[in-house]
C-alpha cells in the first residue's frame, strides 16, 4: 500500500530531479524522493544510536570517531 502526498520543492531542485529521470538514472521523481527519505530515516536512527551510546559514557575504542564519521558521510548532498 502507498499514500500519495504533495510537497512543494524549489524549481531548481525539481529541475535536478527531472534531469536524473531524463538520463535514465532513476525511473521517477517519486523513486528519488523515496530513496532520500529512507536515507534520512536511517541517518536519524544512526544518530540516535550514537546519542544513546555516548550518553551512557561509552568508552569503547572501536566507536571512537563514529559520530564525526557519520556526520561526514551523511551530510546533505549539494
């Protein structure tokens, strides 16, 4: 099941979406938006995990730098 929603996006962003679809990189605007939303939900879940780990004073050496790393790789795309 799916639900249709309406969103307003800047013309420049829609032009970039259309270019991606036109070149065949993705089948539709909706698929691009869906992928972006899924990435954002994952990013938020990962950020919450980091928050929980650091709030409990985690000193696991293998987690050192995880917050910075996730911040770098999950920054919004330009």
